[in-house]
């Protein structure tokens, strides 16, 4: 029989299973705490649960979530990049970044990705499969247990397109913010999307105030199509309209990501065009409100399979200056773990190549 992952059950589902086995309801609470607060890795770890109940559970459920198989640690800033193995032999990557305000983890939402963005390594072999909520949770749980510290912030910006795996990602969001689990507020979670319009709108209705980050990467439809194939499916004007809808529904300040590529989207005229494109969202007010959005400029991290290069500093800062002059909140993404650098999806690929295995 194909066993289900125990960690995948939310509180109500676990209660239904436990009462269905004629066990007292409070056992569900105890088991949930073991799994989602203490990161129990096996049935044996759950000390106060009777062996008979664990035996019954193990007939239908397994506990086999992600296991770290490689960890790279930055000597510069303590960033840790993890390769985690899943029960079926697939591997994914997750990154821990240490900030003054706490520990932030960047998680993957799929094994690979099928969105095809030109500069991204995660998409080179397409999408192998979606991750389950349990697997996404275990990325966080494994990292917490590895460092012996709490994680306070999550960014869904690793491999995969979260809104292409909608149901499991929303289940993950509910469970990670559950007060009986790690209780990480949705406000401390950022979900990054290439712009799947209907699912941005759906997410706005979930009552989960996560920060939405949109991968914009271009100041107009034509350039966006060149860089991101998904742009052919969803028009830029519709994507921005969906972001506006999200902002109006949730009140969460939007984040736009712009990977800057030398000679492709880094001209100062493109910064002007970008400024007017986003002017519908209003400007930041002097000395007052922060505005409805900010832009993160990410100098592209070159991958060997493509010839996209990072812009030089002068060009990058000129681009930033134009946006600032136009009253836009803009930051250049600080690169964490430069000495163990690898762009989204590269670490996983390297690990697979070194293991001598095929990548799918
Ligand atoms: N699919 C989602 C989330 C994963 S990618 C999305 O598209 O947003 C997370 C961010 O990293 C995206 O903005 C993506 O465009 C960017 N990114 C991926 N590879 C990159 C690279 N090599 N250099 C710079 N940014 C990259």
C-alpha cells in the first residue's frame, strides 16, 4: 500500500485519523506537536505516545521527509546552502540566511521548474514534480534542527514556481503559520512568483497576508517575453492588475524583483520606462508613507548554460539612480554567501552531476 506522509496532515485531519483509530483526541495534539514543533524525524522520537498507537499509525503513514545530504557554509556571513534528499531519491535545495533580525530560509516549491526563465538554472531540465506541503515544511524543520535555532522568516524563492503548485503551497502556508506548529506569521513569509495571474487573485482571497514578490525583470511586454516564456501566457498589464488586486485585498506592500542582465534590460531608458510602468502604484511620499511597493534589483547570477552576464557597477547604479529620482523605493539585493555562491537551482544541478546521476 502507498503510505501517506504523516506530516502532511493538518490538525483536523490528524484528529480524524486518531479518533478513527478509537484513540483519545488529545493524542492528535501531542503527535502534531512532535511533528510540527519539535521536528520529530521518526515514530521513535515521539516519547510520550504509546507504542501500540505508533504501530497502528505506521501501517498507513510514513515519516520519511527531506534529509540534508550536503551543506555548504559561508565563512563570510554564515549563510548555509543545503541539498536535501527526498524519499524518492530526488534532491532539492534550500538556503539559510542569517540577518540581524533573525534567521530566514529560502525554500524550494518544486523539483525543478517548468517556467523556462532564460537566466535561471532551476528550469533547465523542466519540472520533475511538485513538492508536497510536508516536504516544504521539512525544509524548515531540518534546517532548524541542524542549527539548533528558530527560523523567523521564510521566502519561497528557491527552485520552482509556487503558484504552479498552488494547493500544496497554500497548505504549507497554513501549517507553518499554525499556532500548534512553528507559528511563523504569514507576514514574515514572502512568496515569489513569475506571475500566474489567476492564482495571484486566488491567493488574495485566502486570508493569508503573505508578502507577494513579483518577478518582473522587464519594463515592457516585449522584453518580458524574451526573458520569461510565461509572459506570453499572461500579459504584463494583467499581471500588474492582479498585483494591484492583491495589494488592495491584503494591504501588503508589493515587492518587484528585477534581475538585471548586461545589455538586455539594464539601460537607463529602461529604468525610465520601468518607472512609468509602475507609476500606477503611486510614488513613495516624502517623509511619510512607504508607498505600495518597492523594487529589488538582483544583478543576474550567471549560469554556465546561458550567456547572460551581470551588469557593471556603474550601469547598475545608474539604473538604480533613475528609479530613485522617480520616487521609487529601490534596493540592490545583498548577495549572501558569496563564497559559496550558486544561483537558484545551480547547487542541485551540481550535486546531481557530481553524483553521476541523470537529472530527472
Ligand atoms: N518561480 C518564482 C520563484 C523562484 S525564482 C519566481 O519566478 O519568482 C526566485 C527569484 O530569483 C526570481 O525573481 C528569479 O527570477 C530569480 N533568479 C533566478 N535565477 C536567477 C539568476 N541566475 N540570477 C538572478 N536572479 C535569478
